[in-house]
């Protein structure tokens, strides 16, 4: 026969039930953090003092947190635009760019600072991920960030930098350098100006010269001419000496990128619209962070068949018919 609990035991168990009931009641209340995040003004204040990766980590703590923080695409984009640049672009630049021996030999200075620590540096949302990106962490065609200060104040400081994400440090000339060399009758003038040498960073301006450690002669080139060359007309070609190698080491980085964008297709898939891409329209006119730039390049090149190696059209046709070239940036004919 089963024993019944005594009155003393039943009385002793009753507070435990009361405690459990109170515990369940407390669990049913909303978390204080979610209440704070649900107030959009407080959420914006929090977002403006942390980095994007921190906000995503906070949102990943629970489904409720994610729904509260990113309630809509518009809210998500607005929050990301209120945040500071995370500095990821500078890290990517440093992983590619290699300073020459002259940088250390002549005690050069590199002017590179993320906008998160300097409010004077312009920042905008990336066109792809919408994360706030400073001018130093976005893609540029020419990064002019290195300066060699000279002992004689009458001399002009030497500037250098990098083309895209190419590894070689290259000399950069300004209109002031050009006018100084004109007075010495060393280099023909292509740009009139007597302005002083600007303080770096000096991105996407002036004239691009040879890599500092190059032993091959080639003529300097206007950066504007490189940026505005219509790549739909054919391979990147600028004025130069007949003795220069093709492509010139001055434009080698741009040549490589422009050639990698080409895709072979059959005559049936050849588009009607012509390509008119330029480096300016594809890189500078779009404020894109370097992480998104890397992702975009990898995605585009993963579908690319290198010309003159093998031919396989999008439609599945392979070989047999002379292929034609299209641009994978705009899908236009070349």
C-alpha cells in the first residue's frame, strides 16, 4: 500500500512550488536588453559608438535580438551608415602593398589613417554592404600616401604610392614637379601648373611614374588619362616611346585588371551594346569598401575563362567557332 505524504512534508513542499511559479513568471518578462534595443533612438546611439562587426555580433545573440536590431532593410542600412569605419580596408592595403627599399633608406613617411580616428577624413556608406567606409579604406586606382621629406626646404618632396592593389611602390608626380622639371628642360610638359606639392594622401591625381625599383625606362603617364581611357576600344594604350615594353611598367597593374575582365563568348551570345567602361566609372565613381571590392573581383573572375587558353561560352558551346570578347563588368562587347 502506497504511503501518503505527511502533512509536515506537504507543508514543506508548498514554498518550493511558490518559488518555481515565481521563476516562471520572471522568465515570461521581456529581457531588459531587448527593451533597450527596441527603442530606436537608443539603438542608434549604441550603433554610433561601436563597429559593424560588434553590431552583427550583438544581433547574432538570439533571433529576437536580430529581429529587433534589423527590423527592416531600411533600418539596417540606416544603422550601418551611422557607424564608424572599421578600418578593414587599411589592413587589406597593407597585405598587398610592399614598400621599396628607398622607403627605409630615406626615412619616408606613410600617411595612412582610418577615418574612425580622424573625423576630417571623409566617410560614406559602401555601395554594396552599406557599411560606413572612410576614404582610406575604399578602393582607389592610385594610392598616393608616401612622402619623402627633403633637407633643403627649396626642394620639392618626393611622393610615391601604389596602383590599385599592386605590390610595387611607384613614384607619383604632381603639377609642381612637372613645372620644376620644365625649368630644367628635363621632361616635356603635359600639364601646366605652379601649385605647391599637396600634403599626402594624394590619391588618383597627378602623373604616375615607374616603380621605384624598376630598371626599365618608360614614360610617365597622366593618371587622368589612365582613369578615363575607354576600355571598350581595346587594350589599354597610352602615349609612350617606341622602345618601351608593351605594356609599359607604368600601367602594368591597370593592364592586368583590364585584361582579366574579358570573357570569351560565341557569335550567338555576342552582345549588341558596346563596352564603354573606364577605371573611373568602375572604381572611383562607386564608393566601395575594399572587402567588398575583393569579394566582387573574386566573384567575377570565378566565371571568367582566360582568353587564348580555352574557350567555353556561357551557353555551353566550346571551341570550333572563333570566339569574341565581352566585358564581365558591364556585359558589353569589346
